[in-house]
C-alpha cells in the first residue's frame, strides 16, 4: 500500500459476510488506520445482494441480502454500493470512476 495513493477497496458478492470477525465499524477503522487516519484516502465499492430493499433487483434465489456489507460501504465518505443482480455493472463503475477521480483530486498525501 502506497502512502501517496488512494486505497480503493472493491468487493462483489452474492452473500453477506457473516463469518469475518469484527463489525462494519471495526473493518472501517482498520482501513482508515491503514491510510494513516485519513478517511478521505479510502474509496469503498460494493456490488452485493439487495433483497430486503424496496427497490431490490435481487431475489432470494439470485443472491443473499448483504446488510453488513451495505453498512460497511455506506459508512465511508467515498463509499457506494449497487446490486450484484443488475444486468450490467457499467453505470456503477462509471460512477465509481468519478468518485475515485474526485478523491484523487482532493487527496493530499502526507510527506
């Protein structure tokens, strides 16, 4: 991991993470700590199950709902998620590139 770069974490899954130790808060803090306490230096992107949402694309047969991972992604200043069941990920990644671009422009690496 470079001190002079944005950290981009991307996950794509059709299951929630129920086996990892910790919680979305502790996962978040670990990434922020890895970037020297600078949350602005972290971008988190997730494509995951959305079954329980009113605007769900997935159903229980396609993917498992992912509330822990959704909470994790949403907790970041530069965090976003989309449905893993969407027929195309083009729009999601186009928006993600814009977020990464803005993050890079605002990023001031610590010497």
